[in-house]
């Protein structure tokens, strides 16, 4: 219970009390101006000239942010060619992921493909088979949309218990970008889909020839053939010069270096939708066509990579939430392992198939916390606990783990990945 008569229990009162004491706020926080040389003395950066406008033609992060990078888990795969790395979601705020730290997933490595050498073919059950160059695509009406992309295996290593220590590693197979391109519907209508056409197969130009089947209904709904992300060209690792966006559906379907779209009357049953990207249940059977990424969330700070360093007092708890079935309507946060919940503040109203940032302003008393977040989307779906998922899916799954995550925050401010039963 907060004592309103105690001036240190509000954020403003707490800061004022610390300054009035002439010392530090919360055991080493905001220093008193009278004794702080960073305030009272002229610093080196104010005594000379800085870099000119041409020092870095393409701007890069300052060296002090050098740890905000993608990271790999070396033991996860045999090599880095067919592998994955993780977005540093713990160190980011807002919702847009910079391309330079957005996670990568390759099946045969990232390839270099010039715009001039790019071709996109549409064939199969169409009236007129077509081949487009990059320049052709630029002449079609464009749209700009913001979507999250989540690997189906995101959080997959957590099925059997708490495994990896950090939100980057448990939930970092995700990014959220603003994409610009041409709707897939526009290109399919240009070719003319025959009445018997019910599916499309999308294929990449890399050596793995990654191919996935997509129902025609989805292809004609919101899929996007994208050639820009966050206002600039796609990065090589994200499919330059052209990739497919399949909003709300698992990332493997977002084919990079998109080279072919074939229309057919049934799915192709490719490797990536039979032996891979299917969900093995407790009885040994596997379910497939589980494309949609259900509502999910995670607290990114405090977390194992973002410990509390300022001691007791005002604490901003923040994280991300998303849903492949619509928009995030609400996020609840618990500090006691799910016994009690408080509604978090959304930074902006949720958008369909895009990340939503949430905040909870908390007065931390220095005791341990079991931090959790719970997302509710616009369909009314509520993010499940790991126990609830296991009751339905068992322990054999890798994909589509959207369970509630728990961080054990210790009195020291350090955090650890744990499981609450």
C-alpha cells in the first residue's frame, strides 16, 4: 500500500527528497548538482570541435551503444549458414526494429542479388504467365504497412523448462518494420488467376529454394511483395531486393529473394511444411497448417539482460506484445507470478499484426518479483500459461510457443529466467 503522506512514494517526491538530502537518489542515482563535476566543470566535449557532416555518410550507432547487436547461440545449430540470430529486444524501445539489429534466419546463407538481375515469375493456373523485373515492380501502385515478423520457433527452446537467460534469446526471433511494396493481389490480378486456382506456392532464389504453400484467400488478402523496409532498401540478410510479407503468419512463409509465385489447385507439401514447421503433439501425431502466430508478450525490462541498477523507488516495467489474429487490445502485468494483475499502459493503440509497446510505472520496494505479462488481442484471445499450452500440446513441440514468460527479479535487481507452476 502506498502512503500518500510520504513524499518519497511519488516519483516527483522521491526525486525531490533525494536532491534535498544533498546526496544520491536511490543509492547512486541522480547526483546532487552542487557536487557533480559533470555539471560544475567544463568537459572535454565542450572544449573543442566535433565531427563534420561528412564524417559518416551513412549514419551508424555511436560506439557507446556497441552492445545493442544481434547475437547467436552457437550450440543451437551446426554452423551459421543455416541458422538464426536474435534481435536485442531488451535494449530497444518503441516498436520499430532498426534493420541493422533485426534478427536473421537463413537456410543456405544470405545471398547478394543485384536489382538488375532480379526477376519474379508468376506461373501455373493463370491466364497469362508473367515475369517482372525490379523496375517493373516499382511502377505498380504502392502501399506502406507495418508488420511484425516472428519465427515459428521463437521461444521454442522453453517448452521443456526455462532454458535461455535473456529476452533476446527467449523472444528475440522477431522484428517489426514498416514495409513498402506492391500487394500480392495486384500482381496476381495482373496475371489473372484461373477459377480452379486455390493455392499459391512462393519460392526464394537462394540455394535452399525455400518454398511454402499459401491459400489463395490469404494471398489475395494482405500479402505484400516488399522492396523497402523502414524507408530504405531491404538489407541483404532480409531478402534484398524483394521479399514477401505474410502478415501475422509464421516467418518461414515470408520468403526472401522472392523469385517465383505459382498458382495451383492444392498445396505443394514442401519440406518446410511437412518435415519442418509442423507441431508434434503428445500422442506423436503432427498438426500442420498452423500458420498464425497467436497473441504473445514479454517484459523486456527488467529482465536478465536489463537488471535494475538504481535501487528502490520508481521503476518503469516495459515490454512488447503482438498478435497474428489482429491488434493488441490490452496487456496485464504481474509482479507476483500471476497471482495479481495490473493493466499496463499501451504506448499507442494496437495495430493489426504489429508490435505494441506497453509500460507499467511501478514503485519497487526492493523485494523479489516474479514478473509476467499477459496479452489480450482484439479477438478476445488471452495469452496462455505454459501449463495451459502443455495440457493441449504436450512437450514435443518446437513451434508456436506463446506462453506467459516469467522473470525472477531478485532484491539485488538481477533477473533470471524461471518457470512458475
